[in-house]
C-alpha cells in the first residue's frame, strides 16, 4: 500500500451511481423549487446555488480526506446550480435548448482539454491535489448544466419526460455494456455516464413535479425534494462507500 494514495472522491461503484442519479433528480426538483415555486427566478436562483457551491467546493478542497456527506452535498449543489444555470441560458438568454446545449458542450470540452494539457490526465483517480480538484469541480458543474439542457431539449422535442427518461436510461445501459465488453477508455466512459445521468435525473425530476398538462405528475416540488434528500442520506448511511485510490502509476493516468 505504500505506492497507493486515497483520492478525495468516492470509489466509482454501483453505490456511487445510485446516489448520483438521486442527487441529479434532487437537483432538478430543488432548483425548480427555488426558481419557480419560491419565485426567485433563474438569475437569483443561480446566484444562490453558485454561492453555496463555491463554499462547499472550498471545504472539499481544504479537507484532508474523503467525507461522504461533504462530497455529496457538493454534488447536489452543483446539480441544483446546473438546473438554474441551464434554465437561465435556455430561457432568459433566449438561445433555446439546442443553443444552450451546444454552448455548454463546447465549454465542457474546453475545460477537459485544459485539464488534460495542464495535469496530464482527466481521470478521477488523480483527484487528490488542489489543482485537480478545481478542474474536477468545474467539470462536474458544467456537466451537470449540460445534462440539464440535454434533458430539457429531448423532453421538449416530443419525447416527453417519461420518454426522455427511457432514452437516457437506455443510453446508460449501452455505456454499461461498453464498460464490460469493450476496450473503450474507462475515463471516457466515466465522463459520458456522468453527463448522461444528469438528463436522466432531470427528466425524472420533471416527470415528478411538472404540471399534468405538460406531461408531469404535478407533485409538490418541496415534498419531492425532501423525499429524495432523505433517500440520499439513507444511502450514504447504509450503503458502503470509500475513497477511491490512485496507484501513482503512469498507467492510471492514461486509462
């Protein structure tokens, strides 16, 4: 174990993906609660969640080791900020769903490129230093925002919220098959799955809280958010989680 170090993020297991999907769903219902139910609007909601996200990321970077509740609180903050930022770009800026998704995709690819050129890897196995963590959380937030825009785009294009959930769920199953039965880069598959779990959560969240006339179930946003938050807390307490490890080998940097 002398040549291995623990990272500041959790090991990527089935538990990770279960909580991640729940967190993205909470991000959708929670973001809509502030911007719509409480009538803050997209700009004010974005400002609030970005401020919370900044504080949590700072705490995450300062922390000496992986803390499950801190990590997942930061993920939830990034996904709620992503919800309001995507809605602000799509609607308030008037670029539409396709325009917002295109802009966010370019920004995400740019950050990933800079991260790789600067540190030599975009693998989560290397997230154990302040520079890597900074790139990680910027990438996370952009991927959450892009995922929201993609979810809204697909749902609005005629698939509806239920259809969108099925589309993104099926795509994630294909990525899972690629993980087990192909040699595609595990780093590439991770980031593809991370991005696509967001629109899955977004469409499920919209299915829960949007009006029946829009294809939703019209559930209370605050109530739905509280139930999902309780589910996440239970998962963190009950399901095993541990910090990921970094072997320090060059192979880990290039996979």
